[in-house]
C-alpha cells in the first residue's frame, strides 16, 4: 500500500496538476498553499462568468461549502456539471452541512446535480448526508463522542460503504481514526495529532490534498487514502517539531511536513489498516 501511495505522490509532483477550488474564504489561502506544498498548482476562481472555462483546463475540482452564498452556489453547480461533462473528478467538503436548513438544502442539491468522485467530512457531516440523525454546532459539525473502540470503526465502515454504494463515490470520514471507503472496502488510517483540531483549516486542507492527489491519480480510492495519510503523518511531525513553541508554529511545521513527505516517511509512520 505505501508503495502505491508513494507512486501517487510521485504522479502529483510530475504532473503538477491544476486544482480548481471553489472554497471558503476563511481557509482559502491554506488550501492554496497545501496544494503547492504537495506538488500541485491551485486556482481559486469562483465567479460564475469564468468557472466553466477554468475547470475545463483543470485536473480536478474541489467544492467546499464552508462559507456559502448564493453567488458561489451557482458557480459550484456550473463548474461541477462542466467537470462531470469533461470527466474531471469533483471532490466535496460538506462543511457543517447540518448547521442550517439552507446549508443542508444546498448540499442535497449539489449531490443531486453533480457526480462526486470523493466526499470528505467528519462523522456527523457524513451521517447528515446519509440521513442519520446527528448533532451539529455551528459549522463545526461534531459527534457526541468518538473513541477508538471497534464499535466506532464498525460504524464508519457501515456508513462509508453504504453511502458509497448509494452515491457512487469514495467516502472519507475524518476523526481520531480516519476512514476511506468505496462500495466494498474500507481502509482506516491511525495517524494524526489533536493539534490538527486546534487550528482553522486542516479539514479544508485535507480536502484540498484529496483534490491534488485525484488530479494526479486516476484511482480515486488510492488518491484519497494517500491524501488522508499524508495529512495525518504531517500532523504528527508538526507536533514533534513545534510542541514547545505553540499552535502557530505547529501550523507552519504542518506545511513544511507536507512539503517534505516521501516514501520513506510513509513506510516509517503510516498507520493504514483494514478491519
């Protein structure tokens, strides 16, 4: 598996894929920089007058609903449909999907109108999309509790594979243990550090990384696993480098770790397993 991940990373660095992002303005700079760090080329165009033309020259499209407004929703639909028409993978980050009825309705519309290659969210966001009652706080959709027990792993496997079958997409669920599912398989990634939850943007950055890997790797399951394990390992390395300095230094070290990640680091630190 780590050989495959390394090859996926190599494809990104060789191809330098253009990743079109229609994302939220809180984390837009972080998303652009993490794509550059992994070896891609970001563009953050969101005006309806150019998104179809822009996505036509891109290798993947990332749609993030973190800061919704009616203008960008229209752009998301235009770009997403054009990407589908051209066979370009589209990745969705349903940030805080259950926070408001508007946010939920827009997410439902996007999923209905656009074929997504990958959907990445935390457990409560994915549960919301699956129609399972859950608790949401603002745009930070949270679960009442998540532990490392087999029950939690089993739930992620069941929801991920079931939703993947229904929507025909790879489902990535972030948490203490991340999961990546297609219709018949689920891979778990036991990497990361709690400081990833203490700075704004790491979830959005993870989705941007998925966009970068999907821009270079045609196997979207493999691409998603590669992106998720890269962010998890980078979080561990960043904590070790900056634990005596503070959370600001952690964020800088995180970007450095993404930039420097390689096959040796994957093999040494990777925490991928199946249940």
